[in-house]
C-alpha cells in the first residue's frame, strides 16, 4: 500500500493519535459482536493506519540517525 493511498485524515495524525485509533479498532474487532461488513471496513482502516504509523516510525529513525551522525562528527 503506497502512501498516496492513505486517506488525508490519517496522514494528518500523529503517532499517538494513530496508536489510539488502532487500539479502538482492535477493541471493536475483538468484541465479536460487529457485523462482517463493519469488520471489513475496520480492517481496511486498520491497515491504512498501520502503514501510516510505519511511515512515521521510519521518518523518526531517519531523524535519529541523522542526529547521531551529526553528534559523531563534532
């Protein structure tokens, strides 16, 4: 799933906001009392959120790596 396929409302979320929404969806899915259609929609949203949070973590790793290199070069 490419970043351009991520919905705008997801792209604007922070790591904390994304994590919170993921936890809400997981709790809903674990209840087993939702219908299949809603579960499928939740699953697709969960996958987009997961991709987004993965992208955010990769950006943070790059920032940390750049700072580490900068500190080593001083």
